[in-house]
C-alpha cells in the first residue's frame, strides 16, 4: 500500500519504462495492464522463489492443519493442502505465501468467524472449497478477506454459504479469478456481498460466478479496475453495485435475475461493453440503474426482458450506443434530471414502452436507432425513415402518472389515444424524438 | 282427453284469453273459430306450451301439462305459417324429427307419400314455396301417428287438390278415434270435417256446440249463415 | 340435446356469414403473419383485431340468428322437448360454430406461424369471447321481441364493452390518481370480458412491464398461475351468467 501510494505519481513514467522492461524480461505476470506496474515492481525486488520450501498439509503429514502450516512457513513458502476436510477458521496470513489446495480440500469455518485473513503482499490462495462463514452484524466476516494487502491472487475457489465471499479492503493490484461464490441469502441484512471491494484500486475480477448473496459484485471507492467475464445471478439485491468507483471497465459480464438488477451510482468515466442484463423483474428492478453517472460509455450491451432496461437519473454526458433492448417493459426510463446524453445506433425491439420520461423537455439526443414500432416511410431509399420517430407515447405518460392504468395496455382505447397523439402531438415532449430512425435492425454481435 | 280450466292470458293490457274452459274428447274433430285476433292461435299455443297462460290449468289425459314437455309426444302440430331453418334439407328435417321423437310406433307415411315429399328431399327448406312448406308441415304433423292433431289454418296455403288430400286424411284420422283441433276461417271446409265448433270472440268464450245443433237452432243449412246468426245473437 | 345441436350446427356452418367470417379471419391472420417479420408482433396486431371483431361478430350474428330461428324454435317447442334444452342447443350451436370459425381462421395460422403459449392464450381468449358474446347476444334477443331493438341492444353492449367501459375506467383512474386504486382496478377489469381476454394475453407478452407495477396483489397475480386461473374462471362466469339469465327468461317466454 505504501509503496503503491509512493509510486502512483510516477505511474506515467513507470508505465513507459515498463513497456521497455517487458521486452527485456519475460515476466511471470498474470494480470492485465492496469495492475502490471506494481506487480512488476514486487517481482523485481522481492522474488526469491528459488529458496522457497513446500509444506504439505494432510491428516498424515507433518502439518495436520492449515493454521499450523501457515505459522511454520517462512515467507514465500508454498503450502500444499491435500484433499480432506479441515475445520478451521480465522487463519491469519501476514507473510507472502502461496496456499494451494490440491484436489479441492474443504475448509469449514463452522460459522465461527472468517477463514483467510490476508494482511500482506504477494499471496496466492487457490483451489479451496471454503464453507460456512459466520453471519455477524458487527464484523464483516469473509471467506477470504484481504486487508491492506497487494498483489494477492484469489483464484479457482468454491465458496459456499459465506457471509461475505471475497472481501478486499484498502488493497491494490489484486486478482480475483475463476471463483464460484454461492450464498444462501434470505434477507438483505443477514447477507453480505459475494465479491466486495472497498478502497481498492487496480483490481482484476474475471470469470467469477456469484449467486445467492446480497450483491454479486460490490465496489465502493474502487478505481481503475477491470471486471470481465463474470456471471452474477440470483442475488437478492444487485448483481453489480458500485459507488464512487471511477475509471472502471466492465465487459462481457452477465447479470441475470437479480432482485433489483444492476445499480451504479455517483461515478464517472466508466466503460460498460458487451454485458448482458437480463430477466430482472419487479417494481424496483432494473437491467441497469444509473444514478449520477457521467462521462461514461455504455455500448454493445444487451438488455433482455427487464422491467426497465436502463433507468437513469441525474446522469449526464453518457454515450449509450449499439445496445440491443429487447422484450423490456420499458427499454429506457429517462428521468428529467438527465441531460446531454446520446442514444445512437441502438436496437429497440418488442419492448412494451420504448422510452418513458417525466420531463417535458430535455436535451438528450436520439439518432440512428432502430425502433420496431416505427411506422414511417423511406421514399428516398436511404434506409433512414423520412419522418421522425417519437418514442414516448401518450399512454406511457398516463402510466407514469397513474400506474394502475398499465392494465389497459393494448386495449382499443389506448390504441386510439396513441394514434391520435401521433397525428397531433400535444402532450408528449416535443423535442424527444429520433430524426433519423433506421428502418432495419442493426446487426450486432454482442458476444 | 284435453281439459282447459279457466285459462287467462294477457299481453300487457290486452286480454287475449279470458277465463276459457273446455273439454275435448277422443273421436272428435273440433273447429276453433272466431274473428281475427280473437285468441284462437293463443289458445292453441297455450295447449302446445308455446305460450304460458297467466292462470288456469290444462290437463291432457288428466295430467296437468303447463311447463311440461313429455305430453307433446301425443300431439302433432301444423302451424299457420311454416318456416324452417333455411339451410336445412327436407331430408334432414325428417331425420331430425325422427331423432327427436324416438318413437317405436310404426310411422304414418300416408301424407308423406301423397304429397310426394321424397321428391323434395334434397331441396333446402329455404327454397321451398309456401305451399310445399305447408305440405312438409302437414306430413310432419301426421308422421308419428299422434293421438291429438292440432292444425292451425291448415289449408290456407295449399292448392285445392292438396287441401282435399288433407281433409280426407283428417276424416280418416278421426275414424281412428283421434282428437283433431282445427282453427279455420273457411266454413265449407269446417262443415265437411268438423263435428263441433268452439267459438271465441275477443278472448271470450262464445259457444261450443255441435254443427248439427247450430244448424238446428238457427234453422240454416249452410254453416256460414248459421254461424253468422249465432254471432249476431 | 346433442341431436338438436347437430342440426343447428349444420344449419349455421352452411350459412354464408360463418363461411365469410372464417375466410376473413383466416386471410387477415395469414396476411399479418406474412407481412410482419416478427411473429410475436403479428400476434399482437391480431390481438387488437380479435378483441374488436370477435365480440362484434359474435354478438351481432348471435342476435340475428336467434331472431331468424324463431320459427325453428317454435317448431321445436311444439315437439316433445324441454324448452331449456332447445335454448341451450341453439346457444351451443351458434357459439360452437363461431368458436370453430375462430379456431380455423385465427388459431390455425397462429399455431403454424407462432406456436407457443402466446398463441394458445390468444386463441383461448378468442374462443371464450365467442362464447361470452354469443351468450350476451342471446340475452339481448330474449329481452325484446323486436329484431331491430334486439340488434340495437347487442350493438350497444359491444360498444360499451369494447370502448366505453375502458374509457370510463381510465377516466376514473386518472381522476382519482392520488388514491390507492390497485384492487379496484383489478375488480373493475373483471367486469369486462374483453379486458379479461386482453389481460390473459398480456400476462404472456408484457410480463416485463406488468411486473413493474407496484402493489403486492399484482405481484402475486402476475407472478404465477393464480392470475391466469382467475381470469379463466371469470371468463367462464361471463359465459354462464348471461346465458343462464337468458335461459330463465326464455323458459317463461311466449312464442
């Protein structure tokens, strides 16, 4: 942490020299660019793997418990835990170590505290099955907790029935990969998050499966991190939840059937691409809830069968492009406080409502989207409709004001109402329109 | 065989049947007469259960029949104007009636043959002329050899030859010991077939007498004149 | 009873109206499925037509047929048959033939081009609406002897259920927007069979949007089979109640 903080102002120059060094040394680095530099630094100065010993843990070995092996190990030793069942908890790791489970050994905390607590750099925890972490209202017990550590790699673990799964607090340059975190959460207050980051930077979270927790992936004050290829489903609150976490990149993740979808707040400069947000149903469920998000890009994502595909509030300067919205109740709900957002080149198909808003006028821009409800014509054959499309229907305004009128969806009177409004627009926002609706669906490969 | 007891029926303020009582027996042809709108058809319809009287009783063979339906097995009915489902073929109509009646008695196909119904078998009922419809209707009424025949102006649309056939049939049925009720305006016809005359005027019973006694009382040989005299009284 | 239904059915199925109705529905469905690239969208366009046309044709045809069958009914009434049976046979004959026309005209194309639950619910709703509006047709027919009046009543009923009612309820909802109206809305919906038919299809097509509606009752209503069972139950009630009342009136009626 100290080192990281010290070097951060030098990051720019360091990154440059890194490129040079990378050509000279084939470094044993597993992480992607964001975390390269600190890891490289440590590898350069502290790697002494040549002298490292291997300690085995099993019923018949010298070490019968993981705790005793950790205690006996010297820094940079490798501990190989053999298959078996170990009832242990609160294992403190305060020196660089590699803990490797061979054949998925089980460590069961039996609801007494957490399991691994890492408070140092350069630790690997791999291949364990971790069970039954205590639920506490006072302390955040986790299957693996990293506190003020760095360069910690947590991979290939199966974590079952934990209060928190993987908890990174004031860390940097850590990797969380290929873990499966399965909770049995019932209420929000008695469950923690599957992967939880707090004041942690340059973290890589890839290929994890999180389910049955409060939030699948939770980030607060976590910056410049990469979240990729994760699957987050069936969590009771959010599949992904972040606040004050600028500069993160989210790609190729799937967020499915979470209690309230995905919610992201008070953040800027994020990139969300190629993610899938699907089957988030409920009065307060959103494919993606954006609150006070600015200067970010949301592109090439799929929003399938959510009550609201994207719900946005106080969000400005967003580029929402090339996404597909299909079978949602509302593809977009844009609350009046949003402005200067651009919606381009998206596909809107089979949504009950394409766009709803409570604003009479707002400076958001729609262009070149495909709307399956568009009924205009194209006389000059440029594949762009000659009359603008107005995605806000009169009926959606009625529903906004009187929610129970949703029951009259697709009735003759609603049809009549909307058609009359199309001919003589008098209630729907004048400015909210797509002047260049495309006539054919954009072909995107979202995967 | 049929007993009417104090039948009352009104449509709104219009009293159509006012306290009508009568007794009709087997081996009897009764002609129901009266001016237009005197309640003849209503009385017949009451008997058939098509109109439900406001009060009074109707007994057939001693059993009350209002709102019953099984007793209609004993009745063959030929309405004033016969209209049938347009698209149904004559063959189907007869088939349906046989289906409904499920009678085990031998069918009486005399009129059926005399009117040459099989020749119209494949015609739809909608395409038949009024007279042919009446023939179909008459043949149907007799088909099941019912104990009671109710004929509402049976010869109104028939050609003279067909009328003659029907009249012969009526007499023949009477000779079998049946009760036949005929509503008609044609006095010569009544004179030919009927034994007794039941007269209604404005829903009120006027007289119920045999033709002979009417002629006796009025000293007239022609029934038309005799009736006119009776009505003038 | 079956034998009378058989002949009534035979009579109606050969009439030009029902053949025309079947052909119209079939051509329309076929056309919609061929014009729309997305079969689900075609089903939705079809839904709009079904909710308007099926009730209209059912109630008008039912009424006209009843008046035109007066003599046939008279003929049957003079035969040894229960009046109730005659009436129900006539009803079932008309309703079944209209439902059959609908199944052939809409159901077959829908199941060919878009097999799945949405089509099944669309067809079921249509069949129910055929039965319900024939039932209402028979009710308006027994209410008056005058054919023109009867058709008038039938048209009024159609207009009321397909447009007026929804407009009124929407107006009430809008006017009382500040009050909790969840349960009342649900109650009011059940008072209109066309709305019930519509909701049945909505439960399949627009569940994403419906789930956005607040209110615990709705969530349980849309979340499982309760809603569907309830909607079907109410449609059944809408079929039985008018025809039962009509039948009671018919039994006492003078012909």
